[in-house]
């Protein structure tokens, strides 16, 4: 069955489904891009050892068990980088 402008219900459903799939694809790409926007370890002089008593698990950017909010890759809780910011409190 077609409406006044010659578009069938099937065509409208197909178009709607394509739009939904497109939106889901954009959302997934945005999420992946956010993960890729972390700073490379080399750029923040990351090391696997603490420096002057400062270590990753004492930093405001630390994420259990082995990650950082701003530095890419696997992070040691005993590590250190120049982006170190002590936790408040």
C-alpha cells in the first residue's frame, strides 16, 4: 500500500531502520574515539616505578586495577608520569 506521495509503508520502515542503524554506528564510533584520545605513555614520560614517593595509585587520574583516565595503555599502580596529580583528601 502506498500513501499520497507514493511511498510504501515498507519503504518507510526500511528508511527508519537505516537511520537507527546509522545513529547506533555513530554512537559506537564516538565511544571508540574517546578511548583513543588518551595520551601516549611516552609523551608523559611514564615509568613503571614511583618517583619521589609519587605513584599512579595515589594519583587523581588512577582507575583500578591498572588504568588511567588520561594515559593510554596498561598502567602499573607503582608507576609514575609527569601528569601526576595527587588525590585530594
